[in-house]
């Protein structure tokens, strides 16, 4: 293995790291925007995320504040797989903000909140030689040559990278008002000629191996007023590969001398798309180009990948969240899209969603206490005030947390009607997966519990909460009933994707018809045919491995990115559930269970009747949950063996 290939990182990006707040009312002045979508922003931060999504080992070198926004950037970088060894926490400065609205396809008012911000305090002391040498390439960015301390930090990193035998990449990333050339309200101004800026940028070019910029950025980096002269000036100063970004016309890559013909370069395949928001397109472009360039692809391939990634970003609202994964990029290159507005392509959007989930969940063991009717009946029989149901659910959370003990793979189902305090208790625990029901208990045809306008409820949920919906659905149901339930499930799926929440659909067929080997496979086929692709299915135990094989085949055929199936319990005894777990040993699609009454019914009956204490109820539920998790893990261990 060569020294370059042995390095643990492919690329380090250096410079701006901010939080983007983008207006969600499209076609509105910034003055009139009422809600914003939050994401990581700043050219180098976006490129770090973009290259990580595309399969490179990336890291970010910058500063963030010692506050909630700085922690958000750090945590999101880690979720994206970006190495944060070079991310310095500044105890005295705030993380930068960028606030934007989309007025139309040509106007994007943008405010930078960057007065004495954390990333502009980056200094030479933050640049560690060993860290820089651990990467094959370094990306420096234009804005950080605008201040003496950040200029010095980037130049030190460039020297260290060259000394280590790596590549230096310059993203010109010109923002006139970040150089003090325009007022605060002119954040979207892309070009103001400046001899000072040009003279500064020209001193950087000689040490670069790759220089990337728009037409305006090439002009500012060269100090010229005409494009061909600008390219020749840059070539006279640097042997670097030059990439000229030309928006909807794609890009041209220049190696060697610049001829008299501007088009005389390497041109990647272009992708005509509808412009939705140009912010972040260049960062997505750079991510795609680096994936090809550092991956040993031809410059034409690197340019094609860059153009495609830029097309994704231009067609979507945000910056870093919109950059495709490598799997999504290849899907697009293979299948194309009938839509000029890629954000309207359901197939591509699904790949984007499924390959950018916030965390991997290879196995899930959940205690379900989202029951409403059942606990209300237990309380009634015991003569207990139904308001005590809320307290019992808090005890259930404590029992589950005791079993989980900080380990991954544990979660809960908790409702909003009786479980508000339990939801708060869950948030204080170390468990990370939570499902919340939206169905009206027992409804058939399906109805939502609090409002049929389901989307208006979901927008208030924490981003990690998974929507759970139980539907009593059988493929042999009357056509009118099926159509009504299908419409509800499709509306729920659309709402889930709109607000960015995961969806678990629970199908119970056995209560309203025969349950044989093809019942559930047929039901899933019908729902997939409607374009419904939940993140999880929750299903009844099946009678045979043949049934599980058929279920797995349907899911794999329609949605290979589905997280999988969790088993429901239906109050079955523990030994029956253990047998059901064992029966799924040859069904890789089954990833876990979400069981409730088997675990909590006995404790609930005793507790509501006043025969056991809180501590005893917790102990009883914890013991039963522990035994069930042991049975599940034993079944998985047997399969692995």
C-alpha cells in the first residue's frame, strides 16, 4: 500500500462553519418569512459533509462556539461521518449564522451573522502538522484569506500539506461582503471587483493543485475583467488543474496551456434542471468533483459527478442536507429523472431519504406502552382514576431504561394521550429510539387520533421521533374499505416525508381474516404499489419460514433500503414470543420486536389495584422485558453461529 493510500483521511476542508437558517416560505421576502429550516452551512463544512456522503474520509478544520449551535455542528458532522479532530471549540465566540430566503429563482436575500464569529478566529495554533499530514488533500477557501489570522492558518496548513506530499485545493468561494466590500444586506452579491482581494488571492495560486471557481470567482482571483485573460493569468501563476463552474452550462476543466477557445477543455455531462435555490450548489459541485478526482476517475467523470451533485443542490432548498450520497448519485446517473425539479422525483427522494438517515439501527428491542384503550380498561376494572395511567407509563420508561442500561438497540413506543410525562422521562434516558402512535385506537377504517390534518401535528415532533401507525388491513377486505385505508396511509407517508420523520406502519391482518403464508406479502405488495415506503414494518408473527421469506422478498424488491420488520406481541405469552423469535432466525428482514402487554399487563393490574408499589412495578416490567430481550438476542446469536 502506498503512503498516500495508507493515510487515514482523504480530505480536510478548512474555513467557514455556520448554521444555516433558510426560510421555508418560498417566494417570500426575508422580512416576511415566518419559519426556517436549520442545517449545517459554510462552504468547507458543506464540502466535508458532501465528500463524506460520497464515500471519502473527510475532516473539518475550523472553530465553533461553545454553545448549542456549535454543538449542533459538531454532532451533525459526527452523524455524517466527518472526522472532528480538527474542530476546535472557541469558549469566547459565537458560532456564525446565515439566514436566507428564496424570493424567486434569481433572488436569494442572505444575511451573514459573522461579527467576531468562532470560525474567523481560527489561528495557526489550531493547525496541527500531524493532523494535516494524515490526509491526502486539503481544501482551503477564499473567505479565510480575508483576515490576517485565518490567512496565516490556511497558509500554514497548505505548507504542511505540500510538505507531506498531499494536494492543495482552492475553492475561491468569493463573498464580497465577507471581505468588507458590501453592506450586511448584500450577502447575496456575488461579485464586486477589488484590487485588494485579487492581489491577496493571486499569492495563493502557486501552491495549489486544483483551483475551482465560478466565472466571477475566476475574475476576482486573477484581477482580470475578461474570462479568457483571467484563466491565462491564473495559469501563468499556477500549474494547477482549473475548474470553471458555469452554472446550468456545467463546467470546463483546463489542464496545461489555455488556448484561444474558452470551450477548449474537458467537459463533463450536464444536467438541465429547474433552479430552486443556488446557495450550496458550488459546495455540492466541489464534493462531487473531489469524489472523482481523489478516487482516481478521469477528469471528465469527475466533472460529470460534480455537475450532477450541483444539480441536486440547485433543485432543493438547503445546502449540506441536499448533497447526494454516492448511492443516490449512481442511481441518478443510471436512471435519470423525468423531472427538471429533482426534489419532485419520488424515486430519487426516497434514495436520498433512506441513505441519509440520522443513525443506523441494525437491531431494535422496544417496550410498547402506547396502549390507550387497554390501560383505560385496566384502570376502570381496578376502580382507579384514569389520570394515573400517565404515572404508570413513566414507570414503564424507567423499567425499559433499566434494561437498556445505555446500550444501543433499545427503544419504546409511547403515546401522546396518556404519555406526555413518559415522553419527557424518555428524553432523560439513554435510549435513542422512540415511536409515537397517530392512529385512533381500534379505528377501522383508519382514522388519526387528534386531527385528520396529520401534517400539522408532526411538524411539532422532535426530529428523532418515529411515527407509528397501526392499521387493521387485510388484502381481502372490501374494495371500498381498502381504498379508504390506503388513502389514509398514503397521506401519512407523504406527511412523514414532508416533515422529515421516520415512519413505522403496523399491519394486523389476522383479526379480520385468515392469516396464511401469502396474506402479509399480498398486503405489502398493495401498499408498495401506492408508493408507500415506510422505514419500518411492524407485523404479526408468521406461521412459517416460507411466509417470512415471501415478506422479505417483497420488501427487498420494492425497497431495499427499508430498515426492516419488528414483531408485535398481541399479548402472547413470553414462551410463545420466544418461539416466534426463533422462527425468524432465517429471516434477515426481521430486525427486532416492539412488545407491550406481554410485559406490562400483570404489573399494571397489580399497580392500579394498589397491590404493588412503584418500585415493584418497575422491577416486574424490567424482569419481563429483560427476558424477552435475552430470547431475541439468543435467537440472533443462534443465527450468527
